[in-house]
């Protein structure tokens, strides 16, 4: 067991009490997450709380993955049956809300880019109307505002879109939270119901929240409802709050702080920093303009804080540099990685964190050129973001929902033609089908009081208000989907591979609009698409293996693929950590809660925006031992280091410190300084980039040969 500090034990030993709150406030690297993990172990092994009575919330899927993975290892190390970890509820707030709503409503649609673009096609054509939007993001904002204002702003066009969304169970993430809360309210009065929703009232006794500073106001209704009456244990650090753009954290925190009476609320603090070197902590303190842990905040504890910084100085300060262009910055990063790898670092020790995804993509392509293995850390697997995969999923939804309507299943949803939304979305992505055709068709369906599918299959085509060529395209669309829907084949196909093949062949015949998927042509090659398809197929297989009786495979998959993907994603990540090392690429936001021995923080040389203080602080405090900062603009940062220094390679004292910190035996460090420099020079020669910044060349996989 890790040697926990008295302040950490204090949190762990605070006994279970219903309707009470423990709030743990602490800086980065102080062991909040570690304390949370041991608290869970203690609750189960000492306080006799059952694993299924514990609910853990974190904000990102990545953080949820990491909590489960670490719980498994802590349970194993303490000789407690680690399998029981899987009985603990561990969710993101949206993951939990999704589960509640799907359980109560069946298949729902969380609207994404492809959906907003489909909705845009329904807007009147004139640029002079107030409903003309230049991008789907503008429409998204207007719909959100409309919903927030409870439709007070009398906008008939948006009203119709919102009605369509409601009928088709199309939701934004905020809607999901509100809907989930509604179901919790309903079920609280129905004590006979045995369901996941009921469990949230009756089963769970303890709710733990990691990183409370990341909660934002729209989550409040659901979170407060779930936590009320339970023991709420929350951990956080307000300096690491980086979701301010979603609303004030103070607002939700004041609701949580007042959830239980004051005499049932305990505030505890953790003082140390176990993660970073004093050199890194000193820079972080400078950024937030005060020490990480302040002695004066110690009020409700009789304990004197132990050392605020636990690690000894490493002798190496963070390097802060500016570069004129991406090539110069990239050369520095490649060169530095070469030096580090030729000393005793591993690729897997290194993380490159950036503010934006687009900058990461640029860095990734350069790492690829040099054969440096890398992996992007994302909160969900890449295949879920692939527009072509989203299109396949929408085709599956069209088939499943239209078939239900055709065969008069689920009358209450069938009445509202839930299939309409997926049909509009998929039609909008076809070549040659413009806004005017979609609008004319949609209007004609309304006049006949028919769903789009029924209209296209029941009304003779000479009545369709469409030109000849569009009619042909519509006929092609219907004939390709006909068997699946009219003969209910979609619900009979039980084999994931057959279903995928079928839907892929339908898509192939549909003549997709290339400009619709344009953003994919460069960045996402067809090879990537193939990989994404394979990943989706694996999730489908997992889904098939746990499908309960009495529901068709397609329905089960569409209702649960979000959850199933996350579970599958976790198991894949566990496999990757045992494989060959990779440099990790991540946005600063996605790296929250994580740590890496070596961190490069980069902001892109073109960006003139100063960094947000809290985001910069989060980035800096992800580093354990070495920190390199490229083009990070901030009023309290002065760039001063030379990018050409190679002193790190000859700093034996540092590398001894480094390996000790990572519990690596010094025997693992098989190289001498002379040998390191020789390997480094060899690599530089192969790269051929002695300050030839403008000529970053394809260097093949030089790294694989060392
Ligand atoms: N008592 C301890 N003894 C030794 N190492 C510890 C102790 N507590 C925590 N650590 C280590 O310190 C590091 C940071 O811990 P953890 O990730 O739990 O911090 P955190 O407070 O959640 O950080 P952040 O808020 O920055 O994400 C981890 O490597 C953890 O194993």
C-alpha cells in the first residue's frame, strides 16, 4: 500500500454517515485521486459498504477509465477481490444521464455535427431572413438559447425544428441532463419499480465526485438530486477549473455545499505535492501568483502541514522558449525527444499537450514523419468522431425506427415518426440533394400527415413535389433501404458482421456528397476509415455477447453502444499500456487528472492568444520531472531558455533522480553518456536537420532502428 499522509488518512477514516458531506480541497498532485481510490477500498473493506452502493462521478471518459484501472490495481495489491470493482458505479455525468434516459425512452439521438447540418437543410432558403446561419454552430447556439428561454422569443422556424427534435428524441447534452432529472423525479415516487433509475434513489449510499471544480451549472439539477441524502465525498481544486466557458462553478458548488446541514459537512485539506519537482511547482505558483498550498488556509485541522513539496530538487528547471514557426518548434521537439530517448527516458514517459486539437494534428504529422510512435489521448475513441461512421449509425437508426413504424411497434413513438430525423440527416449527406428539395419533401409529408418513409413508399412518385433527378435519388435511397425496413430485415439480422456488411453496402450505393465529408479527405485516410470500421465491429461483437433476450440485436446495439464503447475503450487502453511505448498527444483539457514524467506544452507559433491562467496551470502541473514550454504566452512567463542546449544528456545526476522517481532500477539505464551522445549524433545525421528548419523531411522510421 502507498504510504499515505495523516491528512489523507483523515479523509479515509472519516466514517460513513448518510446525508453528510466531506469536501476535500487540495492542490495539484496532492493525492486527491489516490485518496479517493483508498477511500473506496476502505468503505468496502472496513465500513461494510457494498461495491454496488458506491457511485463515482468524474467529468471525462478518460478520467473514468483511469479511476477504474487504478481501483483494479489497488484492490489487487491489497488482496481484495478485484472483480468487485466492476460492481461500483463509475460514470461521467453525461454517461449516467444517458443511461437513465435510454432506460426510460429507448433509443435516443444525441445531436452531433452531422445532425445539426441536417437540421440546417430545413431552414428557409433566403439569406435575408433572420434564420440564415453561416454555420451549424450558429444554429446550435440559437436552438440552445431558444430552449433556455423556454420558447419565449417567438421564432416559428426554430420552434418547428425544436418540435422535430422533440418528436424524434433528438437531444443536446444539456437536454439529456434535464430529461434524466425528470425521470429521477418520476421514479422517486414509484417504489416498486426495479430499474437503474430506482437504484439511484435506493441502492447507492455513497457518491464520490472527483474534480468538483469541473462541474458547471447545467449539471446541477441532476447531481444535487442524486447526491441528496447520500454521503457525498467530493475532491477538487478551484485553481484547476478550466470549464468556465460552460458557466460558473461557484453556482453549482454553492448548491452542493448547502446540500446537507452544516453540522454534517466536513471540509478537509491535503497539503503536499507528490508529483512535480520543486522547480516545476515554483513555476506553477508563479503562474497563479501564490504558493500552491497556503499555510493560512489551515484552520479546521490541528495537524501541522507536512512538507508542501515532497520531492527534492531535480536540478533542472522548466525550459521556456518561443519559436517563429511550426517548423522551428517541431525541430526543437523532435531534437529534444531524441536527446531524452538517447538518455534514459522512454517514449511512453513523454506527453505533448496543446491548447487546440488542430495544433496537435500538425505535431502528430511531424512525429509520424520521424517515425516517433505516438498515441492521441481522447475522451472517446476516434471511430465515434468519424463522420462516415456517424452516417452508418444514422442509416442503422433509419432502418430500425422506420421498420418499427412500419410494423406498428412502439405506437407512442411511432405516432411521432421518430425515424424522420435520421432520414433527414442521411438524405442531407447525399450528393445533389439540396435544401429546397428537402424542405419541399418535408412540407409534403406534413400535409399528408405521413412520416417521410411512409410518404416515399406509399405516395406515388408523380405526386412528389420534386424534380426528376431528385426523384431518382429519392427512389435510389428508398430502394436501397427497402428490404431492411419493409421486410424487417434489420431486426432479424442477428450477426454483427452481416449487419455491418449490409449497412456498408447500402451506404456504398447511396452516392454520398464528398463535400459533406470533405474535412475527412486529408486527415482521415481511407485506411483510417477501415480501422474505425474494425473498431466499431469489435464493439458490435461485444454488444452481441451481452445482448439480453427479447430485444433485437440492432436495437440493443443502438441503445447501448455509447456505454459499450466506453467499456471496450477501457480494455483496449489497458492493452496499450503493456505494448510498446508511445508519446502521448493530448489537449490540456483532456489531460486533466493525468500525469507524465516529461511534458511538452505547446501553443502553436501562430497563436497570439495568451493562455488562460488555469489551463496553463493545469498543463504545467501534469509534469513530474521535466517541462518544456513552447510559445506559451502568459503575462507571468518570460521566455529565456536556449533551444539548442544539450546539457540534459550529460546530466547523470538528473537521470539518477529521474529513474529513482519512477521506481526504475538504475541497471535499466544501460547507456553511458558517451554512448548516448553517439546515438544522438547518429540520429541527427539521419534526420539531417541541423538548423535547416524549413526542410523538415520525411525521415522514415529512424527511431525504430535504434
Ligand atoms: N501519500 C503518497 N505517497 C506517495 N505518493 C503519493 C501519495 N499520494 C499521492 N501520491 C502520488 O502523487 C501523484 C499525484 O496524485 P494524484 O493524481 O492522486 O493527485 P491529484 O491531487 O488527484 O492531482 P491533480 O488534481 O493534479 O490531478 C501520483 O503519482 C500519486 O501516486
